[in-house]
C-alpha cells in the first residue's frame, strides 16, 4: 500500500505553552486540555518541568489554531509562548531541545 502524500495529511500548527502550577503531571495536563478543547482535535507532545514551571507542545489542525491559542491564553494559569508549523522551531524557541 503506498504512503499518503504529505499534502494529503493536512496542515497543523505546533503551540508551545507554559503552565504556572505547583504540581502537575502529564496526565493532569491531558485532562486539562480535554476540558478546554471540547471540539478541537489536539495531541500533547513534549511536557517538561523546568525550574518549577511546566512547559509543553501541542499539535492542532491549522483550521483550529487561532481558537486553540485563544483558549489556552484565556485560562488562569496557562499561556502560549510560541507557535510554528514545525515542531523543531518550537522546541528551539522554548529551549526544550
């Protein structure tokens, strides 16, 4: 079976975010995004604790990007840091590499 071509896979954006909470796990983070992204498909990639703050990267389809970014920024203890069409750039900008 042939591979699906790149153009047929759909476009997406990577969103780098920060959570300002004391204790948080990857599972807690996934639960948090499941609640705020009710109708937005997403996937959590990186999730790390650096000096007491939690940083991570989400993958969302391009058509939901602006909504997803606004939802993250509207929450009390979360904010977006950077975003891009390439995860490598988001990791570099956030120092997660």
